[in-house]
């Protein structure tokens, strides 16, 4: 790729997060430097050292100064940070056009590890009735560079805690399958050993069940994980919670998940948020067990995190502990692998379904 055709962000300036290794190698050639220096610059940048400020003696004189002058380091700035009582950290990142997205860092049970949750869009168009993100509607897709920027911000947060960002899930704001090209472009940079070096198996892409997107992901052959937000065992209940359920029946979604699992050989996770009086009865559990059948899939049970009145004017409630346990016991008795996901950061609206990106003025954490 010639230097005149380097990728550009939505604001026109080329950022480091917009570059592939080959892009930087070509620019170094154009400048008269050996392209082999590009790999070390990229490793330092993705490792959290910006553009290798501390390693300037390892490079030809003037190279890093030119890199810093030509390429802005950041595609987003940290507008606010909030830390929950359980150690979960939520970041509000402001993009170049003033829009904001939220990303979350969750400490692992191991003291040296953490997990990250990042967004794929500004807002969301899916209209899931119990999710806060959908209340602001859809604004735009994130670029690959803006997605990478979230990863780097979370990696820096983890390093400051003495932890390693071990896994990453696309379960933040937006529907990844509707921005799949940018998501996959970002994933390739994050997983690549010469860039983010996170590893393919450490990344999970979540979807409300966009069948064409699941099939497109399957076709890539990338060794990623897939999670499907099911949230109901029948199409009628599901359509009331997730409008996309009217377009894609559960049978079609699971058939696509079957195709993904057959190609990858790794269990698909079915996410199911328990809502009091809506989808949490033992009858619902038996129906879900029938739907899963003999599939080697995991059911991830989520406790509802309050988001206030929904778009339909409903104030959903979390299922009681007794109801939730009874639901899980029905699944397990039918030999369905089911476990509860621990809610992280609900006191700062960082838990599943609570991300909203109200803007820096509405953030409860200190601006940074």
C-alpha cells in the first residue's frame, strides 16, 4: 500500500490504531528507513508504550519523532472513569466527532488477570426492551481504529492495576454483526502476535441473532468464540423482548449457531437474562431445554440489571434467587450445561444491559 493510500479515520487524520503493520512498513520505506523497524514500533504501541518513547535509542535518529508527528496516537480520549465497589472500571471514551462510547474492565478471580468488554457502535438499533443502550438509538458504526482504541485503553487500565487483559468480549454498545467488517478488521489487529497479541481464542463476539452475520463470521474461519443473546425459549416471548426476534426465528438462529460450532468445534454460548414474570418460569426452562436439546452449547444465565423504564414503558424486575435457581435446576436436570454469570459493576451502571454513554456531563466518575 502506498503512503498516499493509508487508511483514514472518520475525521481524516491517520491514527496509529488505523494502521496495519504493512502500512507502517511502507511509510518507513517512503521515508528512507528500513521497514523492519515498523514491527518494533507497533509492538511498543500496542503494548502500552504509545510510540515507543522509552525505546528511542533503539531506532534511527529522527524516526520516532517523525512517527509522532505524522500519526496521532489516539482515536479517542478518556472523558471519564468510574470504579465500582467490586473493582470493575467503566471508561467513557470521547471520539473525534464528540460522540462517546463505554468500555468496561472486569477484574478476574485471579489477581493478575482481567476481562474487557468493548462496544462496536455508538448506540444501538436493535431495540431490545430491557437494555439501556437502545434508549439513545443508533448513531453510527465505530471504525476499526476506534474499536482498537477501546482495547488499548482497557489494557492500560489493567496494567495500572498490575493485571493482564486476558479476554475480550464484544458485548458493549451496539450489535457487532451490523458492523462486522470493522469488528473483524479490529479483531485481526488485536489477535495478531505482531500487534495486540491477545490471541483469537480470547475474543468473543456476541449477537442478538443476526443469522447472516453469524454465517459471515463462520465463513471467515477465524478461531473466535460466539455468544448468542437468546433471552426466551419461544419466538413469541422473544419478539416482545427483542424486536429482531420477529425477523429471525429461534430455529434459524440456532441452525446458524450449529454451522458456526461445526466449523469451529467450540461450544456456542446462549445468553439468557432472567426477567421476573416474563421468561423465568419452570415451563420456560423446560421449553429452553427442549430448544437446546442435545446441542453441546452453554446457557449463560444473567440476572437482570435495572435500567429504569423500557422503551415500551415496562419496568422489568430481576427474578428472585429461588426462581433463578429453580430455572437453572430444570436445565441441569435435562443435562443442559447452565451457569450464572456474576453481575459486575451494577453500582456504576457497568453491568450487562446498562451501558448507555450519557456523555461526560452525565458520568458519575471524575473526568480525566
